[in-house]
C-alpha cells in the first residue's frame, strides 16, 4: 500500500500519475447520492484562471497572505490537505515553503495543471467521494471554495471529520454581500461572506475560531465601482473585462507594481497578528473541536 492509500483507502493512480477514485467506490461504502454536495464552478474556469494566475497581482498577493498566516499559525502536523485546489497555485506555494501537500481537485484540467506545477499527491475526484481516514489530518485549506457550495455547513462538517482534534482549517472567501454582482453569479458564487457569517458556519460545524481578518483592502472601492455598480444599473461587463483589467493586473506592469505597493502595507500587520478591519476578502483560521 502506498502512502497516499494509507490516507484514503479507495484511490488508485492512473497513467498520468493522478490519483482517482476506484471504479467500485459506491459498492465499498462511499458517499450516498443524498450526501452529495453540489459545487458550482464555471466549466472552463480552470483553463481561464490558469492563464491568469502566474502573472496576477491578486493571486500572487493572496498566496503571500496565506503563507504568512501559516507561518504565524503553523499547522500542528502535515501533510496539508487542500480541497478545491484548482490549478495548484496555492498548493505549489505551500510546497515551495516546505509544506507537503495533498491536492484535491474534481476538475481534470485543474488536476493536470497541479501535476505540472510539480505536486505529486494530486487527487482528481469530488471531495465527498474520497474515503479519507477519520481524524487523520492535522490541517486543511479551502481557498475561495466555500462560496461555491450551496450547503457550506455540511461541507465544513465533512472536513471536520477528517481533522484531528485541534487540527487547523485555513479559509479564504470573498467579502461583503453588498458587493455581490453579476460577476459573482457568473463564476458560481452563491454568496459573499461577512466574518460573523463565516464564524457562525464554522461554529455550527464544531470549529473554534483562532484568528480572523479581512485583506485586499485597497480593492474595496474598485470592486464596488467596476463590478457592483455596473450590475446595479444592468450594464454587462464580460468575464475578461472584469477580471484581467484591474483585479488581475499583471505584477510585472507599472499598474500591477503600483497595486502591489499599495496593497503590501497589510502584510506587516498580518504577520504581527493584527486583524485588518475591511477588505474584499476574508481569511479565518479555525480549530477542530
């Protein structure tokens, strides 16, 4: 039995080196149909974001926040289980920082892209289909995933089952429901979050809150002006216009460098454990009870 199969008993490795659920999963006690959790995500989302991530100010800065928070609140044990890993952009950053990662991504394109980034423990399957051993992980992360799920508490409870007591869960989500726009609907967001709402869902799923903060504070006004307001006045803006022009400014351009410098004031505060009071994203670190 491989190390991966010691974590999850119903996996096999395919010819590409990606771990997949065995064909006989449903006959061996996997998730029943009424326990399935629907996740709404654009069919071409992985391909679209893969073309943006490496050069994007937004993705790069979010990685800096995540890795800084893991240094401030280190996981009790590894490997780090990333659920909804997308193209492996966060998993790759964690791996470069010496944290071994198991990446779970239901989309085949995303799983392949994760493998191309040098990650070896890549699972291509819906999270609920993978039979992880109960209480077997010391840490997990869901980064801009929870907003895509119609039943978030059920999803959080399932993660809780796989975490050790005091195991850490690291979460990022988009902030403020008043910023919800047609763009959010287009990319599969059911909601945007307030920190109290996220805390409520985590407590219901039997987590305690260790730290919470906003970040991306300098994007608050631009998001309102260029996403939310056009939606209020029924002006359509395309996916590419609303993402690649300013939210995903290229880091090596003048505008991207300016955005990076304006935003970077947050990091020294976050590294000291200071919670940022506002921003277009939230991050919460919670512990399994």
